[in-house]
C-alpha cells in the first residue's frame, strides 16, 4: 500500500500540492488527470520520492519512502527530462538502467526498442520528441518496478506510437501486475486501461474513484425549459445552455432510472457524458455550456 | 468496441448475454478468461473481472475452480424469460409513443403486423 499523508509541495510562495491524503492499493493502473498547472508532476515527484515534500510524507508498506533504498530500487519515475545524460547513446542509457535496476528485463527492453524502431546508436540529444518519449516508455516498462510512474510519457508520439505504447503497457501489466501511475491529457485514448482515476485540481484531489463508475456519471438533460429546470432541482449543475424555449443542463451524479423514464415521458431527452466531458466540466473554472 | 457513456462492466455483461441468446456462446461452453478478455478488448482486467463477476452473481456463468468460467446450463432460458418480460415495456411501449407522435394509429400498426405474417 502506498499512502500519502498531508503531502504538500511548495515552491516559494506557490503551493503546487496542497496537503494531499491519498491511498493507493498496489497492483492497479491509476490514471492521473488534471489541467495544466494543477500539480500533477509535483505530486508524482513526491510519490516517486524524487522530492521531499515541504510537509507531510509518503509511506510505502508503512515505511517512510523518502531516501529509503528499498523503496527507491522499486520505483521507476519517467518524466520529461528522462534524467539522462543527453550526450549518451540510447544503448548506454539502457545499459545504465540494467546496472541500476535489479528487476530490469533486458530481453523485454530489446523487444520494446524493436517495437518502437528506436536506433540504439543514436545519442539521446539527437532523438525527436516522440523518440525521446519512446525511450522513456522503454526505461519505464522494462524496469518492471513495483511502482512505475509515467508522467505524460506520450509527448510527441504519433498516433501509431501511442497505440503501441498502450498495447505494450497493458500486455506487460497483464503478465507482470504492478502499480502503474500514468498522467495524461489524452483521456479518451487511454482511460479504458485505468482501473482508477485520480483528478487533481489546483493542488488538491478533486476525485479518486473507479474509472467505470465515472462513465455516464454526468448526464445532459434537454427539453422544454421549465421542465428541464424542474427536473434539475436538487442536482448539481455543471453546464447550461438555452436556445429559445429549449434548455440543456449538464448534471453531475448518476440519475435514477425511474426518474429518467418519467422525464422521457415528459419529452425530455437524456445524454450521458463520457469521461473526458465529465473531466472538462468538473475542472473548468469558467461556466461552460452543457455537453451534448 | 465499448463506449464510455456507461460503465464498461455493464456493457461486457450485456455483450456476453447477447452472445448466449444469439447462440454464439453455448451452454456449458467456457468463456474467455478475464486476462484474455482484457487483452482482446484493450481494457483494464479489473473492469473485465467485474463484468464476469456480475454474470456469476446473476447465475449466467459459473466457475470451475482452477479452470475458468462457463455458461450456466440454464442461462439461455433464464435470459430469454427476463428479456421477454421487458420486451413490451422496453421495445413496444417506445414504439407506440413514437407512433402517437407521428400520428400512426394502433389499427395501422396491427394491419402492418398482420401483413408481415
């Protein structure tokens, strides 16, 4: 079990992560979602023990994680910088990973290099943005670390490369279950792989739930204005739009099937929201139109 | 394959029920393992497991320890009975509502159904 207790990350006056408590049971794939600047990377740095929290602490199986060699060996954190020497060749970067990581699978790394058609003779500095991300994915997955954290590891990858990335991630997780935390802005593409979703907003956890229970959680109700308004009473309104006598309201929370049936009898129509629309509505700081 | 506007485990359970009703899954036939299912449909295995667990709860599938999951011997009959019960409420009633909206009388519908026999 990984536990964050009161984890706060401050940069001078700026609070990037604000007293977060979070429990992550092991062996699951987590999706970390949040807008730009919501604190995802700072949270992940603390989770990976790359950064000592300004306050609070991370515990792995009850032990403080920071500067704990046992935890460090079993954590792989792939971030933008890749933490590599840019003048090294890809081959060297992979060799170093194999020396540092007891759980490194060299055969699997070679397979991934092949899948992504990476040229191991190239210097890290000469890789394209997408190839750099592919190298990050190879380093992250082949380390087979008990806690693998991939922070926007798809940047610059084309649609084919991303598809290969998701496929390999799932296949390797099925063969070697472990805790994987993946941050992304491409919710629609990858959400099917997440067992749980964590949404961050302005340094705090807005939501942490099973992915499946978020599908269809929001609903847009459309119809004659007064009827829609009456139906929405008691529900949280996430978005609204009116045109003439027609009103559309996006509501949070799963609706009672009986209420939907009654609404339909009155001529209202109901359109459940996908994950991405729900995310947009929950994290937008400005009023939004109803989703359709 | 799956859409994200309702829980995927529900869609999985519905899909397997349709396969049983349609005959592409036979009674006492083994179904895919959750890992096979997850790999095939590119979804999280816990989501797939939840779909299968629901079918076991409903008696549509049964488990053989250490071997896998199988279609219950009486699954098709039970599913048919349940669907038949919902048929008029879920299929016929919406059709009659639409008929009323566009001004098709019950006589016209009966006539049409008679001509299809």
